[in-house]
């Protein structure tokens, strides 16, 4: 495992422990105290832990070198792990909505004591720490995954703050607030699941990863390139495969044209570090393209 991937894995292992601790605490307390809002927030926190697991497994599998059976590598296994996480989110949401329905009907009476406020306050502080830690390490390691996960964890802080507000209302006699917040968190969980599903499906069906115009401008800045077309990109956001056609002066020798193609590849990798493989097709400029 490369040094960068090892450091990212260590960050994910640390945050996994904290996320699972937060999730388990809220789910256990939610079940025992009958609070749907805390239980729902616990399932939402569980998604953070599952995301960390998917990230760790994805790193381990995706760094395996290409082989005869997988000439493009193993990156899509990470996508499959993410797809599994989205399915778990939908199952969790179903449980959340069922509990919220029972709460709104009055069959569940939440117990709102000092322990509930202590638990939620502690988990908010933990999530703030995880957010700051992942953002700092994400910038240092240039990891889009860590930066995205930090943003998601920050959203958990806002959700947990909403749960605290619901607990206050329950303490004041508005027990319906618990079920309503549970439904709200359930909707957010569904939204997160749909977002993950859209992203994973996009990867699996080879969705375009980079704007056509951006790549064309970068390529046409290379000396000797007279035009560019047929640009195709696919893969994950941080591991993109690209192929394209460049037009060159037909009077050039094969060696000269090949050097231009090498320069195009080098320039793309410099400007777009997320591109891991580039195939450049050389064509003589004949006025049809360009």
C-alpha cells in the first residue's frame, strides 16, 4: 500500500471508531428511551460508519494493480461497496419511518432525561472533532473522499442539533416533536441514499467525468496541437480514464507527432491530477475537425 493510501486508511479507521461509538450510543439509547429522533439520528450516524468501511475496503481493493482479468484496475469495487451502503440506507429509513409513525400515533412515549441531553451534546462535540480532523487531513493528503466525508459529518452536527431542539420540545410537553424530527431525519437519510445511488450508478454506466470544453482547452494549449475532438472520460471522480483525438500537421514525421502526443498526456496529468490514464489518438489535420 502506498504511503498516501496508508495515511488515508488510518484516518478512516480513526473516524470509523468514533462514528460507530456515536451511532451505537444513540441507537441503544433511542431504543431504551423510546426516542425516535435519537434512534433516527443513530441510524444516520451508522451511515457515516458504513461509509468509512466502504472507504477502507475501497482503498484496499482499488489499489490492487491491473491484471489480465482487470486491465483497467479494480476501482469499481469501491463503487460496488458504496452501492451496498445506499441499500442499507433505504432499509434504515424504513425502520425510522415505522418508528416515527408509531410515535405520532402515541404508542411510543419518549423518555427525555438529562442523559439524553448529555448523549446528544457529547456526540455533537465528537462530530465537530471528526469534521475538523478529516478536513485538515483531507487537505494535507489531497483526498476528495476525506473532504466529502468531513462535509457529511458536519451535516450530522446540524441534524443532531435539531434532535436536541426536539428533545427540548418533548420536555415541555410537545411529544409530537419527537416523531416529526424522526420523519425529517428519515427524509435526509433517503436523500443521502439517493445521492450515493446516483453517483454509483453514474460510475457503473460510464458517466462523463470531465467537461468536454475544459479538456479541449487544455489540450489545445499544447504546442503542435491543431485541434482536438472525440474526448471521452469515465471512471470514479478521483480516478479517471480518458481517450481523445488530436489533430497535427500532416507534414510531421511519426516521431514528431508521437512527441506531441506524449506532451499532451503529460500536460493533462499536470493540470488534471485525477486523470490516471490517457490514450491519445493522432490524426492529420485535414480541415474536417479542429
